[in-house]
C-alpha cells in the first residue's frame, strides 16, 4: 500500500503508552477503523499484539499499529492523548473525516 501521508503519533501519546508499560507487556496501541457508530465509521482503540502486516509507528520504545484495511481511512491523521475534565483518552485528528460525532469516536467521510 502506497500512502501519501501515513498517520503520525504525538510524543504525548507515546509517553502515555510508556506510562502504562504497553511494550513491556508485548502490546501496542492498535488504532482501527470499523463500520458503525452514529456517523458511519468508528475508531477502535485497543492494546493488542502487532500483526505481521500492520503499519508500525514507533517512539519512546512504544508501538502504535494500524492494520492495512484501516490505513486509507487514517491517511494524514494524528494520534494523540488528551487529559480533560471529562477524562483522559487517546484521540484521532483525522483530516479525512468530513464530519464527526460529539463522542469523538465516530465519523463520516
């Protein structure tokens, strides 16, 4: 797959993964796009074991992985970690999303 602009991961997101010691458990942060949600697509963010065909983004000894099917939906996206009054979570800033839901995990293209 030839991506013009692969997703990127912020230092803050890698730092959070280091805090929870994901790599020490043999895990990576998996960011996937699935059909569903209130806007047509939704993000699935989990700790998972990297697969052979994943795109692997590395920093601070940690890994973020994206499967081949999700890659086109995440082209040029930024994966970040935020802490707000409503809670702390990994977030996706996706330039491909034409609209998104208030929940921040659902979007349309």
